[in-house]
C-alpha cells in the first residue's frame, strides 16, 4: 500500500511534495486523498508499535518532514486546495477539508502516543488552532461547514493528548451546530446533496434514526461518542443509544454491514447517496455497504463499548471484523472491494463501486477512491487495542484470538496473559495468567450473543456461576500466575432468518457458524449454474471441515443444496406450477473469503424449502 500511495499511481505523497515545493505537478486523486494518506500513516504507527522496526519510524519521519513543508505558515494544510487556483480555503464543504483535518489529528496523536515525538503533533496543533480561530465563532457562512466530520474524533484525540480544553469545546461545537441552520443550498454546499445526506436536518440530540451517507453518519456518531466520553452529557448518550439501536436492529445486514443503498431517499425526502434508507429495507444485491461504513460501524460500537461496557457492542465489532470488514480485502491482502453486497450475479449492473457501476466485480489493487483500504489496514493493525479493555478493578476480554498480553491495570499493577485459540473455527479458548498482582481483581469475559451453552473451567474445575450469552462473565478472585481459564464456546452451524419486515430476505436463510457468516459461490456449483437458482433445504445437515490450504485456511460447511432446473423466461412474470429440482452436494465458504477464485456469483441469503413434516 505504501508503494501505491507514495508512487505515481496513488500520488498521495506526490501531492504533499508538490505543495511543499519539492516537486512540480498538479494535485491528483480525490479531495480526501490527504486524509487517506494520514490513515495509512496511522496504520504504519500501529505496526511499528508491535514490531518496533525502526525503518518504519524513519520512513514516517521523512514523510512528516515533507508534510510539515507543505503546511502553510498559519497552519492550513490541504493539498487539494493549496494546489488548485480555482478554489479558496473553506469555500465549499465538498472539498473534504474537515475529513483530511480529522485524520491528520488522529494520525499525529497516535504517532505521539507511541513514539513520544512532537514532529507530527506540531503540524496537527497548528492545523487545529487555525480551525479553532475560524470555526469556534458562530458564523452563518461556516455554520454548516462540517462535512464527513472526522475532525470531531480528531479534536477529542488532540484534547486527550494535549489537555487543552479548547479542542474539546470545538469538537462539541461541531456537534451542537448540526441541525441549527436552515437547510438550503448556499455557496458552501453547491455540488453535493444537503440535509439528511450530511446529517444536518435534525440536531443529534433529537435524532431518532441513522440518516444519510453511512460513512459520514458513523464518523459523526463516533465523534459524538468521544465527546460524550469526556463531557458525560446525558442527552448526548441517549441520542447515541437510540442511533446505535436503530442501526443494529433496523438497518444493518447480517454481516454487520451498513449503508443499504447506493442512492435513495431519507424519511424527510432528502436525496441520499451510499447510505442509510428506511428501517428494514435491506436489499441483498443492490446493497452498498462500503468497507469504510462497515468498519465505522465497528468504530462507533467500540466507543459505545468503552462508555457502557456492554457486550452487545463487542458482538457488533466482532461481526464486522469476521465478515463485512474483512470482505473488503482479498486473501493475499493486496486487492480491495469498495462495496460489499450480500448477493452478486453476473452482468447485473447492481454492484456500484463508488461512482462506477461494474459488472461482476473482482477486488482491485487500486481504487481511485482509496478511502477503504487504509481504513481496513489501520483497523486490523490496531485490533490488539480493541481486544481488551481495562476496567475499574481488572480487565475485560472483548475479542478472542491467540495473543500475549502485557499491560497495566488501572492501579498500575502489571498483568500478563497468554491466550491460545483457533477461534473462530474452534470455540476452545485457553487463557493463562503469567503475571499479576497478589490482591483480587476481576477478569471479564465476553460470552458472544450466539453462544448459548458455553462452559468455563478455572484450573480444570467447572465454574458454577450462570454463563449467559450476550453478557460479560465476571470472574473475580485472587489470581495467581499459571492460573488457567478454559472457555468453551459452542461453535456450531446456525440458520438465521431476518425480521419478517425485511422483505428482501423473506423466506430466505443465512448460514452462520459462530461469528462467521457463510455464502454459496458459483465455483462450488456445476458449471453455468446461476446463483438465483440455488435453494436450501431447511432440514439440511452441515458438516464442518477445516481446510488449512484453502482460501488462506478456513472452515467450510459441506451440505446438499437444491438447484432449480426448470427453464425460466426473461419475462417479468411467469406462471409456475411444480419446479424441478436437482440435489447438489457442495460446500459453503465464509463470506469474507468470497471472490478469491475468479469472477463469481455469490449469495449469503438462500431461499429455503421447509419440509412441514420435520
Ligand atoms: Zn471507503
């Protein structure tokens, strides 16, 4: 990815070099390209934090030097504007200045947290101070300027890093002025939809449903959650609770994906692109589900987890990570999807990757709109920090995976754990205490919402306390080194149906095994089978088989599917009597791993035939 962003293909570093006077040329790429470069830098910092490879740090320092040279004296830094004659600073919000600023602030703060260096934060502070001067005062001209508002998260991050309250106050102001101004086109909005599309129709504290562009909305809600975490304002939390419930109970796919439509309308009749539409309107084939939106769903949930400590938030994080987040990248890790629908047919023109409709897509090495790949990389690179949380007197285990933990509890005492597991393919998780304080403390373990019938042993002895799916199990005792927790989660195949109001999934079934959603792909079907002819028998058996050399090492599900054989016409409606069926023994593969075997048709939801005698 570095080669892409720093070379002539991605051009992101070139833009900074040109703005710094180190190279001749024009700005290339989307208006938000600076922000995507900062996201990649953030990912690189996380990787450095893990492997301590000094080459990464040195390379980043060189990039930071170029970025510093590109910054104007007063702190302004936006190559998409600096390198264009025809447009002024903060002239029109579609130029994504807030988005670029947000990612600059976040990336610089993370760099500082890990390296303690001030070179990157110095750039961020200059930029944030300029923002404060221009945007803290209430002006009609700039009152609606916030757009794709990662600057809210960035400002809170900068407040945490510097302890300077003005950054928090500015972050809160960006939230407070949303919904305050009349929604009508003016010179700062021309060229892009307004109103619900950019979450400016309804003030956040009065919002009852998620609206608009899914990425814009979720960055905004995540920023508001950051502000709440610092201010503790009740009305803000109540609004975020409502929005989170609305998204996860009425507008989210079984894969954790969000953003139901490429284009549509909000309930206030505003035009919506790449975003949320009505409750329960969840089409499979035309779903947009931008990789960024899915990841932002996890980011918002991670913040709610920090605020409320309830396991339902970690359930969503995990759902995204094993499904709609991971589907954005191929098995080799060098090609990307922008949109992540739940069904694909050949030549449907239903798949819309950003502005281009592509017929039967495959992941691509470079996307002109390069927001998703660095977002995915930085999320994967920082997952270790999402896996555990420090609690008032102990630690919570949010996510499972083999790892060694070295941390400090809230009282400063050292804690070391070793977690061993083949999760999510296998539900056995072993956690060994390597080092801990001598007084008692708690270890909270998330029992996923699907894991009914879990069992747990400490040092080989069954724990009697009730283990409830969808809750954290609290284990409080005087832990000693070599204490071992053995958790057994019942990973088996489950058939999942949607709420009956989801019309596009009525009488259809998705197959899940633990947190992993499965799909059927045409490479596993007889040649020239169309995915729309494939049905599932409700009483089917599923035999799980781990295949370590297949699709990077996945567990597949062997089953019999039904393929409908009677000829169809191209007519919109046909009379039907008794369809003809053929049984076909095949396998289902994890959804995240689809489209790694050439152009394929695929579906997550399958129409189901229930035998009423069974
Ligand atoms: Zn994206």
